[in-house]
C-alpha cells in the first residue's frame, strides 16, 4: 500500500535560498515547456523531450531535473484531459472549461518538483538529506517528521520507495516521500461490523455508542470565518499578509482531527475483530439543496478526507471496510425497521412512530449502517463462491 510521508526540511539560511531558487527555476522551466506542448498540440513525452531537453540543459537544469520537468508537464496535461473527459470542468463551451482548454497549463513558483534517488539521498542516522539544486548539490540539510512523530521517521526509513516531491509552504520546505507500507492480512471473517455515521455536528458516531463530536472543530471554523471576514474587509497589506499566514491553518486542524478520529475507530474495530461500515456519500454536495447559512458548514465538511483516512488505516490493519447505500439510514428504526421520515424528530433525536423507541439520531443511523455493512459483506462473499458443478 502506498502512502505519502511528509518530512520537514531544516535548512540553513543559505540552503533555503538555494532550495527556493531551484523551485523557481524548475517551475519557470515547466511553464516554458507547457507553452511548447500547448503550441505543438500536446505531443507525447518522448516527442516533447526532443523539443525541450536541450534548452532545459542550457538553462542550468541537471539531466534528471530536466527529465522530471518534462514528465511533470506531460502528467499535468494528462490530468487536465481526464478531468475534461469526466466533466469535472463543466460541459462543453462552459466558461470554466473554455478557459482550461484555451491556454497552457501554468505552474506556481513554489509548485512541487519531483526528485528521484539520483538527485536526492537520505542519511537517516544523521537526520539529513543531500539534494540537488541549481546552485549545486546541498549536503547535510536537516529534516524531521512534519508532526514531530517518530512513527513518521520510522516509516520513512523502512518503507520509502520511489520519488519524493520538494514543496515550499509559507516559507518552509517539505519533502513528500512515497512509501510502500505492507498491509496486514485481511480479516475475511469479521465478527460483525462497526457502523460509522458521519456528520457535521458529530463528526463520527459509531454503532457502539461512541460520539466523536465536532464542536471544537466547528467553533474553530466559525472563529476562522469571522477572522477572515474582518481581515478581508480591512484590505490592508498587513491584513493580506495575515490572511496568507492563516490560509492553511484550518485545513491542518481538520486533517489532524480526522487522523485522531480515524485512528480510534480503526483501533476499536481491530481490537474487536470487526469490520467497518461507512455510508457512500459521494456527490452529496451536488444532491442537497442548502440555505445560505448552511453552505459554509457543508462545503467545509471534510467527510471525504475522513473516509480516506479510515480506508488506508483499515487496509494497513487488515480490517474489512465496506460502503453502503445511505438511503433511509436516518429514517429507519434500528429496532423494528420501520421507515418514516417523521421518525427523525430533530437533528439529535430519533423517535420511532411504530415501536416508540427513542434514541440518539446518529446512533440509530450508525446501527442501521452496521447492519447494512454486514449484509453487503456477506453478499459480496457469496458472489465470489464458485457455482457447484452439475
């Protein structure tokens, strides 16, 4: 299983200047290659290399850096083509799609630059890396885990494989290293399923009754929204600088919260030898109609990220994970299976109109999800059993 480990670089002042210069040069070169590719009808990578490699070498890029710049540009156009074909940029002749198709792909000055083992080497015992730049190879550049976790450094040491990307964020440099982490053997016979209901007020509620509330995250988001509004209204240079400094704080806070929650859920499922059942919420933002006050909360709801964290942590632990149809999970009584939209008395309260049972609405939904997950798992296993010979 592939995961990405983020290592934070600790360069000296002169090293930081060289790293920043390398990113600027590589991305300026990528913009030039993109213009060539666009003018020539986006040729294949080999043909694009014939038209650009010599010029990239003349610009001072090393052989491997030049190859990676060309590949990065070609991959960007491949991604653009896939998004257009999938309709992610709108219908034909829509404004967004026309803008994407009518000009070359552009790269930010601090966009990621790939490095392979020929231009980047790791000295784990010393906690340093040796890395290529346009000013020469830098040696002895310190690094640490981005969260200060020793688990990250252990994973990096034991399982790193393939390329790493150098990026700059808010004046700090990071290496995003690809790691091939082994998966535990999948538990083919789970002892039931742990249903997980995802929400905004309560980020996750399990069928065991554990409520992982999102009040702290929601308060943080509300505070950030007020601060952004105040700074945007001021419009001064210092206000814009503070907006830029705060731009990724909310995202990092939400990601940390999702990591903690997903780790607890997977650990509980692994401890009790159960699988995990989740609702398939793909496309939910496009299906629901929202009033203006609700839009910010729903569109900042990081349920997809939490689902991704649960998926890779479950695979790593060998815990089965199934996705179920979310239809009527909040309207169905988990005791008698009676379905009625009036059963959902309020956001937090469920009261069955048939049997009279009263429960927390999210807990009731998570139990329905657990039952659906067990049914889906059994149906999937039965479909894999070969038919008996006549």
